[in-house]
């Protein structure tokens, strides 16, 4: 048998069904809970421009690099801690 490395799951925060006024707190908790991992994280926002902007504000406060989605799915933001 070959040794196969198990791919570690990327930490994700799903903000579907979260009210805009709760987004900032949820993002801060998520970033801080994963801070020491130094890994990529995904924050699922759906297609709400307001939700994306709220998440990006938090990521900027932490001086984190981020990208908005990808070619097939723009409903999330990925960032590197």
C-alpha cells in the first residue's frame, strides 16, 4: 500500500442565514480561532455584496491577504493567516 497523505480540510465559516449585524463578530471569532494555524481559510458569503464588504473590512483590519472567490464560484472569500 502506498502512503497517502490525508488532505487537511480548509477551515470554513458559512455566513448563510447570518444577519449583517452579526457578521463582524463571527468573522473576528473565526479568524482568531484559526490564527495560529497559519493556513488558508474560506468564508462563505453567498453573492451578497454587503456581506462580502463586511468580511473584507475585518480581513483588512487584521492585515490579511484575501481573494474574492474563483472563476466558478464568487460566493466566498479565501484568506491566508
